[in-house]
C-alpha cells in the first residue's frame, strides 16, 4: 500500500513503487491519495505486456482498508527508517498469512505505526520508498522473486549477457 499519492508530485515514484512491487513478487498495489487514471493505465499496460497477475487500485479510505485487512487475519509491515532492523523484523513475519506492506510519502500518520504488526527499517537512514520496498521484498522472499513465473505475458526476455533477446509468446484465446 502506497500512502499519500499526489499525481503532480509523485507520479514517477508511485509508478516505480508499482513496478518494483510487481517485479519482486507482490500481487497488487493499493494506492491511497488522489485518483490517477494515467498511472493505473500505464501499470495495466506493463502487466498486459509482461504478465501478471498484478493489479493496481485506488482506495478512498486507507484506514478502513487497514482495519478490514487486519480483521480478516492479514498482517501489516510498515516500512519506516524509525522501525526495527530488517534482519530482526523478518522473523516476525508469518509466511502463511497475507501481508500488507505500507510505504509512505509525506509524513505518515501515527495510525500506521500503531496498526503495524511490525515497523521495519531498511537501514536507519532516510532514503526512498522504492528502495525500501525492493530490499524488503528481496529479503522476505529469500531472493525467490528472481524465479517468479508471470502468466499471460505477451513478451518475455531471455536473459543474455549481451544484446536484447525478447521472445514473443503465443496469444491465448482470451486475447482474441
Ligand atoms: N521520514 C520517513 C520515514 O519514516 O521513513 C522518510 C520519508 S521517505 C521520503 C518516504 C517513505 O520511504 C517512508 O514513508 C518509508 O516508507 C520509506 N523509507 C524511506 N527510508 C526508509 C528506511 N530507511 N527504511 C524503511 N523505509 C524507508
């Protein structure tokens, strides 16, 4: 969940939060703040081309969303430079429970610090929500995001040390 999105100032950084979330193993991003159709469209296009499943939705009431998430048994990790050290925090996360990772923008309301099962610092220095999310997902998945399979992709990159090798994948019935 990305808090406090402002289309004029945050478009690029929120887009990068979504791209990192998708690439490194999250199934969705819930954006709180001003609705931004162009951001949603650009991420939908990426998912249509490179595969999913992945969705982006805007949530009008993030506090209610968090309360409902927790009442359904989900856990919440809030990324903040003031939190517990990453290596210790990971031990508190239960792999079998749904996890909502919260990243902020401007000042994060106290509600999220209190509602979090764990406040996690990716180093105790200020940097960026994009970097914090990437490192957190890498550590949390033990690096397994690297072998994540994406479904319904149109294109797939074949890793190569030089050049660009991109494979066009066959159309599925639903594309017609
Ligand atoms: N004062 C903020 C904080 O509490 O981390 C830094 C603001 S930063 C511009 C925006 C977001 O980046 C924060 O809300 C947090 O989610 C993330 N962030 C920045 N540095 C971080 C760090 N060292 N550890 C975890 N998250 C961080």
